C-alpha cells in the first residue's frame, strides 16, 4: 500500500478519534461527580472512620411502632458478641419537641426544639462538624448533657460558643456539651435516650460489625428475630459498582417505595445518591462503547496496514529475486 493511501486511511480516523476522546473526557467528568456525591455522605462511612479492614457498617430501619427497646438492644449486643463480632452500636428516635429555657432566663423565653433521643456511639455514625464543645459519649456517667445545633444555640444564647451553659427542660437542668452544624434549618437538640420511657422502642439502629465475608454482617442481623421486618442495609459497600449495578437493574422498583418504613433524612439522601449513581453508570457505560469500538477499529486497521505492508514488501522482494 502506498504512503498516500496509508495517510488517507489514517485521516479518516481523526474525527471519530476526537469524538472518542470527547466521550472519555465526559466519562472522566462523571467520575468526578461520582466521587463528589459519595464523599458527601459521611453517615455511610463510620466503619472506615473507626478503622479495620474486616469491619462494615450496617443499618436497620423499622416501621412506625417497631424498633428495639433498651432491653432488646442489650440482647442483640450479647448475641453478636457471642459470635466474636466487633460490636459498635448506636440507636435513635425522633422524639417530641422540647421547650428549653436558658438557665438565667424566665419561662416566657422558652425555645421550642426538635429533639432526637440518641444512644451508643451516635456521633461516630453522624460526625456533625462541631462549632464548639464536644459530643456526648456513652461513657458519660451523669446523663445530664446534650448537644444542640447552631440554630438552637443562637435562639437560646445568641452565640455558638456556649458549651458548659445550662438549659432547663421539664424542670431539670442539662449541660450543653457542644454545638454542631447538622445542616438542619430548625433548632434541634440531641438528648440522651434516658430522657424517654424505659420501654421506648428505637426505630433506627446502626452498628459496626465484623464482616467475615461479603454479606456476613447483614446475615448476622437477619438471623436475630428482633430484626424481622426491618430494612437492613450494608452502608459501607452501598456505593461500590456491584451494588450500583444491582440498583440499576432494579431501578423501576426502587422509585416506587412500597414498604411502610419512614426513613431518616440521611438514608433518603443516600438512596437518592444511589439512584443518581445508577444513571451515571448507565450513561457512562454507553459513552464508553464508542471509545472501545474506536480502539478496536484502529487496531484492526493498523493490523491490516502492517499485513499489507509486509505482503507488499514480500512481493517486491520476490520479484526482485
């Protein structure tokens, strides 16, 4: 094949090549969006923050009226520990609004606060940025401390730097341990679960467990009768491609929520991210088809050119001989 013919063949590949590069750039931009979305979900990575390659985070959500009492939570912890599990637990429930009064204020200065009753290592699973102070911990001996968000802090004291101050709730004084930025537009308090009745059932359960093999931690909870009817989610791997592929295959059913569970905002947000990632996976895969085909076409043409050149050289050598 003459040099001019070879150049002509290669020129035909320029425009398809530009298109292939543009598609690869688009896929790269999608990957940036992918990473940005999964990194915006800190509630899904408690196991990584805690450390340990064989650990995974699992969440259980119960329908209204369901959940685990403190007695059952202790039983679950005992059952999992007997299986040589690493068990880091947290539980919570959105409870009734509270009327909080700054310790030096009069009753008519009360502030209404949305409240979440929490237990265990709640702030390991929900690492809200601290504006001041510290989180409350399960090791606290006196259960008289609470955490409020910055909206509540400004309503109560007009400042974020108020850790150590007191608020009165139901005639009892509580110490403000810390102020967090939880992204909530409403004034909110995170209070110890002991403020509620002893038989309260907590519909949100989160745990860091040993994952001896894929799916082991979820199976361990499934084997406990207390979790019958609960929605169990393995958080740590939920944004990995194999799971997102499953989401894509079941996309039609996912957008139609049929269970009676009222998921918390962070779970709804994570599910939205899963759906977006599934669409990115679909469109990214489609965009990669042409670059893959282009590489194949170029490889075939190059091989043909090489073969033709060899055949031409061999023919010339034969005739010259």
